[in-house]
C-alpha cells in the first residue's frame, strides 16, 4: 500500500522559514517525479515546485522562485521543500505528490500525480 506523508508545517511570522518533508513508502521512490502543491481556502490547488526522478531537474512557480528550494534523497525516500522569506500569501495547505512519468518535471512539464499526501498546514502571520 502506498503511503505519502508530509511533515514540517506550522505557524511562522512573515520573513521566517520552514522546511517541509515528504516520505513515501510502498512505491519505488526513485522512479517517481515528486512535487509540492498548495491550496488556500477558496482557491484551486496549484503546483509550487517539482523535482524529476533523479533530482537533476527542478521547477518552481513564479511566486516562490528565489525563496523556495526543493530537493530529494532517493536513498531516504524523502523529498524536502525549504521555504525562506515566507509571506502571508504563502499560507495554505501543502500537499506532497508523486508522478510515475519519467518526463515529469522536465522541460516545463507539470506533474500529473497519482499519489497524494494528506497535507500539512503552513500559516504565515503578518
């Protein structure tokens, strides 16, 4: 059974930092493109960042470029999102997602996940 679990969310002041983690079990982690999505109340779920199978390719939404850094450790079956210079508009539920497409997160291709985590809440106060 596949399990995708996020952790690391919380309440932080504007300008602060958080590090989200995502672990996945029940799948061959190294053969999944991984990504983070977020959804604020009343808004659609949007892709924030993604990383390709081996980690060589990463992509970011314009709103987080230069502030967020995605990474993965295939040995540990874990993906991370380092979030710096957080803003109130970053407040959302953050979801980890897994896409088995080997072209996922390459050359501008967005993820089409088939596995999702339950989410972790990030709240940034002004």
